[in-house]
């Protein structure tokens, strides 16, 4: 689904990521690592937000450098940790933007578009305040509206940069469970930067551990997040309890 080949990227001519290779199959892939390890840089190059990289990145068989803006919007959706809402959109209007790449008529939405929009809002539990302005709801509610917009885009790839950080514990778990279901039902590829290690261990199909711009491990959670790796990369002691998950000993 996603191929990253010999990726190199520099900040102010100082090498940061060098010769990184990664293949992402349909499923839930989580990027973890300490602050400054390269997670967000990798995700932003994958989305085309950062240019000037060396190497190649392709999604569903197409090089992203050769994709038009509309092709990108039909192929992948991006949700960042923080949003800037410039215009006074209602929540429904904002989620409707996710249908823009698919519109046959730019002046109106089709019945199918509305069904997708409402279902996406329902799945994120934001339908009941669809008529409220975005600046009238909480930060966590805003983030769920943004996620609903991404789902309404109906892409095969979702790139999430700490997209759950503003959510409370209950909604964070519910959102991840929903995405897991979408992965299984629609063969969706989700690549998510996460700092919640126990959540990553429980729900990821594969975990990419990053350190100093390099990929340390890319395996199933129980292999990628072993004691030795967690100790070396995060400087913490962890324990995997069968049937219960990953625990961090503090």
C-alpha cells in the first residue's frame, strides 16, 4: 500500500533521516519513538507536506510527487495534532469538505455524499452537534469532527499525527476501535504517530520504533516493543502481561 524507498531528509542541510526504507501493508501501523526521533518528519514526507527529500514515496502504486492535488486527496487523508480553523464553519459544513475531491458538481452535494457525511459524523459521535460552529465545541470534540472529515474523504490511507492526543480516555479508545473496524472491513491502511505505548501495543498490527531519524524496528507489537528495545529507545522498564497488554514500570 505504501512504499518508502531510500528516504533521506535534512533540516538546514543537516541530515536527519538517512536511507530509510519502509513498506506499509493494509492494517494499523503505529509510529512510536521519543520526541525528536523523526516520527512526524516521516509522516509529513509521506503526505507530501515536506518537500526536498531524497528517495521515493509511493501510495497504491503511484509516486506521490507525480500525483495531482485531487489524486492525493482521493488516495490519502491527513489529520494533524493541532488544527487552525480560520473560517466559521459549522461542524457539518467542515465534515462536508471531505467530499470535495469526489464531487461531480462543485455547486452541490449528491445524496450519496450526505449519507457518507452523516455516517462519518455518527461514527465519531459528533452528529448531535452538527449545526454548532467549530469554535463552539471543545478541543476534543473539534478533533473528532476533523477525524469525521477524514473518514468522509473515503480514502484507502489515513495518516494521523498524534490525532488522538486531545481526546479523553473513553473517546480515544472508541476512536481507535472504530479505525480498527475500518481497517478490517475496508482494507484501510492507517499510519499513526502515537505516544500512548500501551494503546499502540493493544491495537496496532505493526509498530515502527524510531530513534534519531532511523527505523529501529518494524514488527508486530510483541516483537517491536520488547523489553530491550523499550529500555534502549525510551529509557523505561516495561512488562508484557499476556491477555492484558503492555505495562510501564515507573
